[in-house]
C-alpha cells in the first residue's frame, strides 16, 4: 500500500516504523518528515494542502495518516476527502474538540460528560470573579492551539490573575489566548486514553501515563511530554468501562448530533478522582510520546487499523496487543522547553547487547540529516523505547538504550514510570 504520513515528530516516525515492520509491502511518504524518516520512506516538501492532495491523487496514495493537530484544525481532511482520497483524521469541524478548548468544554457540558467546573470568557472581570470563587490551585487555559503549553496551573489567586491577564491581553499566547477557560483544579492521577474512531465504532487502546514536567519528581515547567509507559496498572476493567460509557460513547453520539461525526484518534486526558474518571481535555490525534509506546505493543496490522477507521469499517477487525509493557524516555535538547538549541551531532553506540538489540529501539523526532550525519535540532529530539514482561524490565531496557545515545546538552528524566513502580 502507498501511504502518506503528515508530520515530522516522533509520533509520525513511530507510526511509520510500526507499518514498516508489517509483513505486507508498503511504500511510505512523509510531509515533511524529519532527518530520520528518510530511512523509512521518502520525505516531501509540499506545504500547500491542496497541492499535497493533488500530489497524493496523481501518485495513487491509498491512505494518508495525519499525525499532528495543526493540519487537522486547518481542514486537511476535508481537502483530501473532496478529492476522493482516503485519509485518517477528523474533519475541520470535528477537530474543534482540540482546536478550541471553549468548544470542547461546552460540548462536554452539553452532553453531560464529566469534567471540572469552569467558566469560558473573554472578560477579565468575569474570569477574576470565578477564580476568586475557587480554592487554589487554579487552572487557566488558553482557548486555541499552543503546542501543548497553553495550560497554567496557578498555585494561588494572584498567579491565576496574572495568567488570565497575560492571556487575555495577547501577551502569553497571542490570538490563541483571547478567550480563556478558568476551571477548578482536580486532585487525582492523570491518564491518557486513546480511542481510534470511525464515526460510529471505536477501539480503545491500552491506557498510558505521560510525564509532563521537565524534571524528576514532576518538577520544573510543563513540556509536551518527557516520557510515558503503557499499559498502566492504574487502570482496571471497571475504570475502562466507566470511560467507555461516560466519555467515549456520549462523545461519538454527541458529535453525530452536531453533524460532525468523529473519525480519527480521540485522545482523552483523564484525571481519576476517587476512582471516577473526569475529562480534562480532548485532543484529536495521538499523544507524543504515548504514540511511541503504543505502536510497538500492537501485534495486529497498524496500517489496516488506520485504513478501516478511515473507511468506517472498524467493526470488521480485531486489534490485538502483546502482553508486554513499553516505556519511552524522551531525550530533549539543552534549552528545551525555553528556547531553541544549537544543532548537535548525535552519536549512537553500536548495539552488541542482545537484550538491547531485541527489546529496545529509538523513535526520532527533532532531528535533521546532513551528509549522512544525524543532528539534534532542538526540542524533543528522540524517544528511547524499551519493551519487557514487566514495567521495571521495560524501563531498565529503555534506560540502557538511553546510555548509548550521545549529543551535546542532552537532558532526560530518570524516573519515568515511577508512579507504577512505587
């Protein structure tokens, strides 16, 4: 099958890697891809979505998979479907579940899906008044896309008011912050769940746990994610069932009623409070780095899952997972997440250890290739993934792999999966 993957991160690399490992013959293309995706297929440079759809049609692309949120919010799926192309991801209208936090929160309220108490407003007075009614900490969110950084957890009322003021003035996140959500802080533990949807049916993947803070012990600034593991023992069948009945089913039914059936990945950020799942947020694509650990756990065909979801035929397949655990550790560049870093050459030691060779791999993200040399370009550079029969074994292997990767200024957490191992 000829497959086009949109995006340039570790998420897209890991999807491509999983498809490359299938028995079937696939030809992969990336727009734009990164310095390492060129080893799995062909990188393109076609920025305009209409031109890209024309290229896909001319080159008989049988399936397009959209990785990041921005093209989805911009309507790339609608453009491709208008050309009769098969594409995995939600329509522009359905992508508002991530594109606008105000739309998402109002949708949750309309369809009685559990979420934190909140106000959505562009009025600084109303935002301050609601913040004063809450007990600190207080959560302040920018409405639009902010690359995973538009959420502030204010430790007191003064901090909350500064965050509100800076968002509404456009200082913090530009136009993305001109409407804000102020909501109560939920005290529990956070989980990531992913439902692959075809508008009516869905397949729920094993629950993962992400680590958002830059440093060990969940300290330092929020990031796009510094590591993840799956499946997490913090979820039992009863909790999965509550998520199915109270969140996923009413969301799919509600989106049908809204005239925007949801196709693609519904990423549900959940806070579990006293055993009850509360919806923190929706995203409309795989999380990163969660995707990097879920893909290698799939034992059935990854490409077939994407194809069936894109053609409303999920009921025809059974998606299967190995009994193993996966742990992914992110290596980031020196100045992440504050500023760009100078490109640094990446040296990966040759693997001689059988355990490392058979049970670990690297998913590349912020990298470029020049004259056959791989460089860390900045941001989150790569994810070292370990598989094992226990979370501890998978984690030990992931860190063994980390020890073989070298570049100037590399930073990583040393406690990924600590909550599961405590």
